[in-house]
C-alpha cells in the first residue's frame, strides 16, 4: 500500500533531538526554539514569529489578540479545517461562512464584502493547497472597512502571491507543522506577526499571560501576571526537530514539486478537473487533488485506488452545514453551493517528500485505469 502521507525525516533530526535532550533545557523557548524561529522568519519575511504547539493554538492567539467578544463575527471559508472556526468560537465569536471559488477552492473574494456587518472583527483566509487567495481584492475590502486579515497558512509555507511570501500578507498568519505538512515536527505551529503593535502582547499571551520572557532576557527584575493567556510554547525537543526540517526546506520542496508536477502532466488529458494555479501565484506543492463529476464516481475512484494499493482520501466537509457550524455560526449571503459541490467530488492523492518514482507511477497507472 502506498501511504497517503509519510512524514519527512531530515538529515540532522536525530542529531538535534539528542543535542536538545542532553542539553538539560527541553522546555519551551530554548536554543532550538530560537534557531527555528530565525529560520522561519527568514523564510516568510514576517516581522516576528512565535512557535506554538499547533496551528490551532496559533489561531487561538489571534482571537485573543483581536480581543474578540461574544457576538463578534469573523468571516472565513466554509471549506477549511474545523480549527479555523473553533479558535474564534472559543471566544464567543460567530464564524460567518463564505463560499469558495470553483477554480482554486479558496474563499471567494467576491463574496467577502457582502458578509461584512457592524459586528465583523476579522477576515480569515485559508490558502488552500498552498495556492494564494486573491489577496489584493481581499486586502482592499479589509482596508476599506478597517478589518484585519488573518492568514491561515497551514498549507502555504514557501508559496507566494505576486512575489510576496504567504504568511507575510495579513496582520497575522498561522503555520502548521503537523506530520501531514511539508515541514513537520509531529505536532506544532507558529504565529507570524506582521503588525508590530501586537508583538509584545502576543509574547505575553503565549507565556501564560506573564512577562516571563522579558524576565529571562533581563528586561525586568521579576515576572508577573500581566494579561490573559495560556501555555502555548512547544518543547525545545519539538523545536529541534523543526530546526532540522526548516534547514532541509529546499530539499523537501524540490521533492514535493517533482511529485506534483508528475501528476499534473500525467493527468492533463483526463476529463476531471486538476488543481488551478493562477499566474499570480507560486504554490507550495502541499497537496494534489482531482475533482470527479459526482459523489458516486468519487467514491468509486477511492475504492478502485485502494484495491490497487493506493491510499487516497477526500478532504474537508463543509463547516456551514455541520452540526457545530449550524449551532455556532451562520452562512453569508448566497450560501455555499460551490463548497457543498466540491466537497463531494474531491479526491486527494498521495504526495510527500521522498516518494519514489515507481510509487508515483503506480498512483498514475491506477488513476488512469479507472473507468468509472
């Protein structure tokens, strides 16, 4: 069986993990945390970055930094992972679900403004598959209404929009280093801060609401409880693994793009829809999908692939009509018909760094043999 995903093991990962374990400092904000943070900010170009235990926790930090209150609204796509909504629901905010585009599967920028009300406090964009949302249009609407943009960039490390790195385009951005992502340390994430007004408070919220980080830097003679917060710091052991991964980023991306390109070329003559990458975007090769004509044929293809030793899967189910989505959120004007349609038709194929050429060929052959 060809696995859907296989976490990449970087060349120096074991070495760094051993070094961190033997250093005696395995808690958060150790030497490897600083090294990984420098590598990440250098890659994205963000003004500041804070490693977290997950992308979910990074999103929760954005909700705290935005001072969300019960009844506030946050616009986001329905076609995304549940964490995008949960982070704001936990603060009592209402997710307002907007449909996605039929080409990139990103939030439809044409539907964003109609979803804005006097209660809107943020617009969250998700760069699906590491292909950028239409950020110029979204940024123009956000600026006109004085609303910050948050990038959920879980898929987009290394991708760009009009030459600018994803993760550097919103007031905040969040990254995921889950084992399914291009760069991974099992579980992990980061908050990227592009508006310096939030940097000092973000550090406090992440450190249990204290100015403990300032104390360790010698900037204050004691640390105190300053604000709300929680413990969002990852262990320096996780940061050690992440450091090795970030150092290998070019190798990882080169291998992932080779698989993505092989699929895209091999399926060019098939009748099904392949990923769309606008000319303004450089994608991250995070995932590769095909859109089948309907649910029945999608399910038939998944069964066909499994029978031939290929582990493929579907992806997000719409949030707006999920039980929790109906309870905690609302749907923007026009509903989400595109989201409902593509969620039933999408098949994701195996894609990971280190995938052998014969494995790619096995997937290609199995797909092309499907006659359903």
